[in-house]
């Protein structure tokens, strides 16, 4: 039984789409890439979309209410 549906070959890494629909990134050395490096690669390849940026809202000072 094959674990991967499609492979996309690159010189530095390999994208593997799992049966679950998620992606794995395998480096040139055969080791899997995780964390921020994986996210950067998937964003660069336009496989995933960047999450929407949250606006920084000023929180009401809770310290004044405690007095």
C-alpha cells in the first residue's frame, strides 16, 4: 500500500502529499524537514495559504478596574 499519492521533486527537497491530505517535506539528505522551515517551503510552493494577520488591538487596562 502506497503512503504517498503524489510527489513533487525539487533539487533541495521533495514534497510528499499524504493520504490524509497533509504534506511532508523531505530534504535532499533523506531527513524530514519540520517546523518553520517546512512552513516556509510550503508557502513558497503555494501549497498552503498564509494565515490571516490579526490586528493588534489595544486591550482595556484591567489594572484600573482592580482598584
